[in-house]
C-alpha cells in the first residue's frame, strides 16, 4: 500500500512529544513523499530511533527529526545530543540483544532495555530496501540516517 511518509512521521512525532516530558523533541523539515509499506511497521521503525534518542540522551537534551527528498529517496535523519556510540560498537548495536557497556548506559540515567530495538529496525529496513547509516561522537550525540525508497506519487 502506498503511504505518505510525512503523515507517519508527524503521527509518531506527536505521540512522542506528549510522553517525552524531559526532552525537547523537534520536527524540522518533514517533506512529503510516497513509500511502499505497512503503516504500523513503518511507524514502528521511526519510533525505535526516536525512543532510543530519548533513552540515550540525558534530561534536557534534544532529539530532532529532519527529512529531505532526493531523487527516488527520502533521507530521514533522527539525531540526538546524547551519550553517543563508540566506533567499535557501531556495527554491533544492530545485533540482537547487544547493548553497549551498561555503565555508559546507566550514565544517562536510563533504565535498561532488551537490546532488540535496533535489530528489529534493521530487519524492517532490510525488508523495505531502506538503508541505515549513522554518524556519532561519544559524549556529543548520534544521528541515524535512513534512506527510504520513494515511489511515484499517486495521481
Ligand atoms: P530496547 O530493545 O528495549 O530498545 P536497547 O535500547 O538496549 O533496548 P537497541 O535499541 O537495539 O536496544 O539498541 C542497542 C544499543 O545501542 C543500546 O543498548 C545502546 O547502547 C545503543 N544505542 C542505540 N541508540 C542509541 C543512541 N541514540 N545513542 C546512544 N546509544 C544508542
């Protein structure tokens, strides 16, 4: 089913903004584009990155969502100014049950998780030809970049 991406982004953003009382969640650009997929699954994909942003960013931090359309792709960026991810962990975080050194995770004052979120995100992305890359610096923050294939707009 063709889905309009900016509507999904807006939905997830609005819900998260209500629950994330200790962080600023900002929606910068939210460009329109049609994608192929299941609404619930695509929203789940976006939600995983946003919730991680909140989880691994100390109180008072900011999580931003930004998107820009390119030929055939929407580039969706979810960034935080939280604890960051060390270079040696960047491949491993997508594995099932992998979590970065608990001491660092605790430093953000956050409860634990199962280490499944990103492996689910990766699975969803692989099934939709969505590319995931990340840019991160320890102590500064993390940006996940999703390259989402666009389909021809419905006429
Ligand atoms: P859950 O499955 O409950 O979400 P989780 O957050 O531990 O638990 P993943 O979402 O798979 O699991 O993330 C794996 C690990 O990657 C996390 O434990 C954390 O160490 C690291 N991580 C993920 N997102 C971020 C982020 N935005 N900033 C810093 N570290 C992150």
